[in-house]
C-alpha cells in the first residue's frame, strides 16, 4: 500500500508513522508536513534517516504543490492529520485555521480525486459536536455544533469530506476522537504543559474552576483505531473514537495526579482566567467503531499517564528546546495577566 500521512511530524501524526511502520512494514509511507511551530522532524527522523519513510516539506494550502506531489507519487491511501490544532491559538487568530484546516483539506480532496486515491482517512475531532452537560455522550448522529474557531474549521472540513463522498463517490472515512495524550505532544497542550511545568517547578495554569471534563485516550489506541478503520471501515461513514468511562476526568484531578506522580506540591496548581467559551465536557459513545471493527481502548488512563510522564522525563531535551524557542513568546502573550 502506497500511503500518504499529512501532518506526520506532529504529535498524533508522528505516532501514527511509527505505528504503521511497526504494524505494516510492507507499506510505503510518505509524510507531508509544513513543519509549522507544531511540527518536529526529530519525531520521525529515525525512520526518515534510515530511508524507511519519505519526508516531503509541503504546505497543504498550496494547491499546486499538493497536486504535483499526488501526480508524482500516485498515493493509494491518505491519512489526513495536518492541521492547526490548538483551541487557544484559534481564539487569538482564526485565519491559519481556515487556511490549513479548510482550504488544505479541500486541496487534498481535489488531488485525491484526480489520481484515484482508494481511501481518504480524515482525522477529525469530537470538538465538532460542541459541549456536553453533566451527562450523555456524543454519537455520530449528534448534530455538528462547534464552539471555537478551531472546532468550526474542523467541522467545515468534515462537511467538505462528506460532500466529496456524496458528489464524487470518493471513498472517505471521518474519525472523531477525544483528547489524546502520550509521547511527542507539543507542550502547549494541557497534559504535556502541566508535566513539563511541574518538572521545572513552574505554576500549572488551570482554567476556570478546573472542573471541565475531558475524555483521555492514549495516542497508540487512536493509531490502532485508524489502522483498523483504514482496512475495515465502511466508506462514507464517520466513527467516534474515545476513552472509556474511567478516562473521563475533570482537569483538576488530572493536574493533581501529575503533581503526585512527580512528587511535586499541588500548590503549583493555580486557577487562572477561563478560556473563552470553554467547552464544559467531552465524551463519546464509541459503540459504532466497536461493532464495526472490534476496537476499544486498551491503555488505562493511570498507566498511560505514568508512561507519558516517564517519556517527558527521559526526553527532557526534546521539550526544553521547544520551550526555549518561539514558544516562549506565545506563552508570555497567552498566560500573562490571566
Ligand atoms: P499537532 O498540532 O501536534 O500537529 C499538526 C501537524 O500538522 C504539525 O506537524 C504541523 O507542522 C502540520 N501542519 C500544520 N499546518 C500545516 C500545513 N498548512 N501544511 C502541512 N502541514 C501542516 O496536531 P495533533 O494533536 O497531532 O493533531 C493531529 C490531527 O488530529 C489534527 O487534525 C487534529 O484536529 C486531530 N485530533 C487531535 C486530537 C488531540 O487530542 N490532539 C484529538 C482528536 C483529533
Ligand atoms: O477533543 C479533541 C481535542 O482535544 C482536539 O481536537 C484538539 O486538537 C486538542 O488540542 C484537544 O482540545 P482541548 O482544548 O480539549 O485540549 P487542551 O490540551 O488545550 O485542553 C485540555 C483541557 O485543559 C481543556 O479543558 C482546557 C484545559 N487547560 C488547557 C491549557 C492549555 C487548562 O486548564 N490550562 C491550560 O493551560
């Protein structure tokens, strides 16, 4: 199988590159990534340097480059993960989100149609459904009701994918996963931010009352679901992917677990001004994917969190380098005065 992974130098993308290389060693894998602030070639350099994965630096919003690449390489399957992915950044400025997440997706769909891609895996998010109250879960029939500009751009891309399936018969699958965590996650996101700040004895900025709930999934469980759906999922369908009931945890409890695992005082946790329009709770009903391909989460949150903490301890130079670069300016701008 000749496979393209977009966003393969980012968090989930790089984990997927390693996962597919390990589980489908005969697949020919090409990664396309613009290497924005969130992309890091180091995440996949062991495979790229060994000639096992091909890397192409390309901005998916550049239609000409995308078409040229597809014409040259004639991909059979696309795993589309490239995106602007951080809600807080989309609140500061939405334009990059529309450019990459909407126009970039359209370019990939056009190019896939032009060369006859056999399956287009669109990696979306449960955030397209909006926010839940204290009970209930998102199903695939829940109406799209995105809150943030990030979520709205992902919902728009989902609709484009559906339109290409309905109009042109392109073989597409949309996946909507809950919050991932694990190795190589950029330290602007909650779990790696809190782990790395705690390791540096810095404060842990918890938004609002700290009682927003996320449903956590260890990243390799997400990769497992994507591989299964790419081979056995039904064309034109959307599938929710997510943590089980035990993985639905208020942010404050996650923050306290991080402090405790690192033997740091929970006094490091500081309540700060809330995110604008902060979605209260996410949780998905994943019975559809379970019935279709037998998938369910395999890594309990307690184990996954300890594995993740160990990875950030063993790879301190990876995140220290990121935190000392441009990211420092973002951090100052975003958190000062909160
Ligand atoms: P990430 O921000 O870590 O990585 C995104 C990657 O896309 C980076 O390598 C970046 O360089 C690349 N990229 C950005 N703009 C690009 C462009 N114009 N052209 C080419 N490459 C570009 O994101 P992530 O957390 O790994 O998320 C990957 C995908 O999974 C996204 O589509 C996201 O919406 C979705 N998702 C993420 C989560 C999560 O919890 N992180 C959960 C569900 C779905
Ligand atoms: O649900 C899937 C989504 O999960 C993905 O589509 C997004 O790409 C991904 O970023 C993630 O979105 P969230 O907004 O849920 O993730 P984030 O890590 O930014 O925040 C998780 C929770 O922690 C959320 O309730 C906000 C809170 N938080 C976050 C940060 C960065 C804080 O309390 N303090 C912080 O500094």
